[in-house]
C-alpha cells in the first residue's frame, strides 16, 4: 500500500507539471469494491458474490428438446439420469448424460408437479389437478400407481423401505403409499398445502407448509412436531446438507391459480382403462375403495386454518414482502442465509460439497451459497421464472424455467472468458487521469486485465475514445484521453476450467480541472422598522406601558444596529473555500476586512453602532486557495446592495404652539433625518398615553416630514407635551413643548 501511495503522488505531481494552469491539487479516487458497487455494472460470463468478488461464471448450456410452458419438477436416479416434469401438457422427459431431452411419457394431466426415483430405477410421477401418481418402470412401461382423493400432489419422497410419501393439497394430507400402490393417510395436518417433503437417513420426514409457513418433523412412527414457524406464509421448498441441517425457502406473496380439472375431461374412475403412450399401452387403475388411516401422534404445535380453499401452485406472482432461505440446525436454531426482496424462492439443491443452489421466480435468478457462506449469483436468464433445480452426483446443476419452459445445465467447470463492464463514472468536470489499481487473485493459467475508455457525453457512443490497450499490472497509468466521464472493463480468462481469476477492488485516480467557486446567495438581513410593530392596547387607568422615549415592542437601537449577513456558496471540485467579508463607505476606495472563515454556508453579525453615519457596501469574496496553489486558484466575489448606517437621532425642529379653537392647542413642526426615513411620530401630554401623529401629506415616505398636532380640549393650566420621532434605523428624536392654557 505504501508503494501505491508513493506512485499516486508522483503521478499527480507529474500531471500538475504538464498543465499547471488548468488543474487543482485536490486529487480524487473512484473506487469500487462491494457487491453494491459492482451490481451497477454489466456482467457477461462472470459471477459476483456478496463479498464483492468477481469470478468467472460456470459453464451454462441450454438442454434442447423441452416443450411446454413450464418445467415444474426434476428427479435423478442412481445412474444420474435426469427426469423432467412439465406442463401444460404434463410430460416427462429424460436427459441422459447431459444431452438432449427425450420425451418418455405424455400424460393426460395438465401438470407434472413432482418426480421421484426409487433404488430400482422406477420413476413415480405426481400430477395436478387430479391427484394421480403414475409409475414408469426401468423398462419405460407406465401405469397408474395410485389415485389420491386430492387435486394436487406437490412433492414426493421415498423412505428406506420403498414406501412412497406424497405431500398434497388442498387438505394438507401426507399420504404413505406402499410399494404395491396402496395409500393411507400418514399425517393429516391443519394446513391447507404440504408443499415439499424430504427424508433423512433415519426415515424422519420434513414437510414445508402453507398458509402458516411451518416446517414439520415427523418420525417414522408418525409423531409430528413443528421445528420452525416462519413469519412468512409459505415454506415452498426444503433441502438438507450432509450434517442434517434443514434449509427452508419461502415464497410469500400473491400467486396464480392452477386450473381445476376441465369440465370436458371427466375424473378418472377405478378400474378404467386409459391410453397414455404413443405406443397405445394401457393399464388398470390401482385405487382401493377405502383409504386406511394411519394413526400418528398428536402434533405439538398447530394453527387452525380453513381447508378446502383453492390452493396456489408452485409458481409465482408478485411478492408482497421479502423471502428468505433459513437454516435450521439440529438444535432448532435458525439463521437467515439468503434474502430476496422481489422474488420467490422456488427450488433448492445441495451438491456433493455442501454448496446450496437456490432458484427464484418473479425476478429469476440462480444463486450459490458456498460452504464459507458467501453468496453469488450464477446466471441471468431471459425467463421470468426459475421453478425447480437439481444437483447430480457429478455436481452438475439442472434448473427449469417457466414462460418459456426450458432446462439449463450448469457445469462445475468455469467458462473460458468473461467480462465485467463498470457503470459510467462522472467526475463532474474535464479531468486528467492518474493510475488504475486493482486487487484480486490470478492463479497460474489464468489472466486478469483491465481497460478504460473516456468521453464527454454521459452515454458511451462514437464520440468516446476506443478501449485502451489492456493494463496488465495494477498501478499502470491510465492512457485514455482527458474527459469528464470514464468507464473500465475487466476481462477474466482461464486456460484451466478448474481455475478462475478473481477481482475484488478497482480504483481510478483523477484530477479534475479546477473551476471557480460559486456564490448561491448573499445578502444583509433587514430588521423590522418600528412603524411595522404593533402597539399594545392602552391600559384603562390611562397610564403608559413604556418609557416616554420608546415604543412598546421596539428592538433596542443597539440590536437594530447589528446587521445579519448571510451567505451560501459551493465549489464544483469540493475544495475547501476561504470566505472573506469586506466593507467600505460608498465614497471610500479601500475595503476593510469584516470577517474571515471557511464556512460554505453561514452568517455573521456586523455591528455598525460605532460607525459614522452614511451608506456602506459589503462584499463577499470566495476563494479556493486553501486547496490550490496561487497560480491555479480561483476566486469569486459579490457586492450586496448598499446599506445605510444611521446611529443619529432624527432632529425635531421649527416647533410652534398656538391656541386653536374651542380650548385646543395646535403644535406644528418638522422631523428630519440625514440618512433614514421618518417612520413614526407620537406625542404625550403630561406623561399620559402616547398618541400617534401623522405627517401633513398623510404618509411617512421621506427623511423629512412636517406634522401638526391638535390636542384634546384642555382645562386651564401648565402643560408639557413630549414628541418622539422615529427613523427606520431605530433612532428616536425627542423634543418637548411647554405651554399654558388660560
């Protein structure tokens, strides 16, 4: 890291020498090192995990020969033959040695919802919506194994004694079917649908349910208990690792309905002969007249729900909440292993190394949760739904999709080449480039190179530069031309399909062209004038509420003399700014410093109480000099509108008192101020209530106002009349008149 820092400093110093008048010294670095960073880019043939690591993706191929809208189910036999169940129509395909899929069974059913193979090579086919289970023997002959009185056979599993167990809906019944095809009710749950089932080595059964999101554990004797109650409504799929830990995937949200049995197709009756194969083979239905009831022990935890409602299929709608993969260990402790905010978790499967593969619908995806608990996305497909998945003993992952129905095969080997294209980065100004650095791994036989391109338009087009020659080593100088926008591309290659390079961090140094700082706003706050302030009502006893020389509610003059200067600035380069405030009289030449700081947004108080009266200017100067040498620094300035500093009281002059009519007195005079407008005149007689007086022209609008006061009817005696005149700066002029009424 020390060597990297030294190289960066040297490179930037060299750039400054090349162009000393165009660029600042504020060096910036664009870094990408997290899954969130890399998710903004575009991938092709690579995978990104939750640690922010980019690897070559595994080899993905489409298996040809699949027809139908949905691939619902998968199973494998001991010879790693892969069977695929589809709908509509319900068809079974065989994928042998990873080659093209071949149709082996075409049923009259709409959906093949579940498949399971026994140790003898027989394949059992669970269907919907008529609840029929077909058996295809190892010679390819098919027959109806049994027909259950339920519409949906969601999943099936075999125990060590070749008994077949069927998880069904809409009544939440787990059926046990003997090797000769005789069914019995093994567990009658309070749930609507039992969606997935698996056995452990001891023939314990695990079942995921809907609508209460339960995971049951049922012993071989039928003792059932809940080992996990999820907050989600549906446990859609289950899987088990080599240590016996259970993994549960949820699929909560609105889901589409599977069609019911068509009216034109009557339900299958016992003893009927049905032709299903192209070879026109037929067989008798093997359905007992009555279903014997097994007697499992009471369930330790159950939730009461209404049965008989239409059940959702193992498909997708729009998720209304996040869905999760939960790990449930042997002690019953639960951990979240994967979260999907816009997808249903529809299938899970372990490989031989305890890596868990997860497929999702609505937002289709294929994820790998490795043994070290890192999570990576393996595939992006055009179909909306990834409905099921299966790992073989060769660690080949097959997964099926819906709309369209396809099967993909992911091999454990890495693809030979993949690329990651970053998002476009905006430096906000024309920039020179420093070096490009990256970290990762490059095993022998693999190669990792990066390239860059740049341009001044936000979207790469013909105006951009071409891709640079590959950078082979971290720390090379970027050769793309100076520009505002830049993008990088990483190429990962391998000559050994078992090895892959890895990229986990990229950083690019850039030096943007220095731009002048900007003044967003600058002004001097004006105080409210005394004339605009409301006077309180006079008390009933006639006594005044304030001192004779003041107005109630008026700010003291020393506060009015404090001017509040406010500013807001910004710098395109995010440089530190030097803020300097100056003032001067309008007739002066020299500016005087009022305040200095580095606040891009703020205010300061200018105390004008001791300044001579007159008009003043205030100037704001903003400089990016703290982060730039003198030869490249910029400054911006702005001068506010002149302000008046007036600390002198208005002058009340030319006072004259004369006897008026009917025992009243008339006092006239003039109030004058040198710099400010007269905004109020008031008087009081012998210290009684204050009475407003108006100017002769009826409006206060100038520095000089003539006024005339006519008193109330006065009784004989001596009187003192006090007059106040207010200017707009809060100064108060005071005069008095003494007169005698005879």
